[in-house]
């Protein structure tokens, strides 16, 4: 499993997200057409009134997003119902990435 270091990533707050598709068509030597599509996610900061991030996803990642988002929403709902204050993990204390 890949280790992700969030300490080098600046968090940005997005108020909205927009989607667009980028489709490329290539004709190979034997005349067959191959299409490839990527989805572009543009995150928008309403205060600055500008795009703050532009992420391009291949179809394979895009297909996984609904499950990942739903799983995260379940965690958030559970956390918001819980009356206890969250406890930072040891790793979060060291990297300074704990936002609770």
C-alpha cells in the first residue's frame, strides 16, 4: 500500500465542483477507431470566485468514485452523530495534519 504524506499538501476549501469530459479519438493503422475519455473535476472557491484545483481522472478512477464518496459520507454521518470529541492519532500529531 502506498503511503500518502499530507504534510506536503496545502488544504484548500472548495465551495463547488464542476465536471467536464475530455474525449480523444485516435484512428490506428488498420482504420479502427479508439476512443479514450477522461473526466475533469474543477473545484471552485466562491469567495475568490476562481478555480482552485483542476483534477483529471481516467474512467477507471471515475467509476470507483461513487462508492468511495458513499463510504466517506457514512463515516461523516456517524462521526457527526457521535457526541465525543475526536482524538488525534499519533501520526496526525507528528505531521500536523489533524484538522479536528
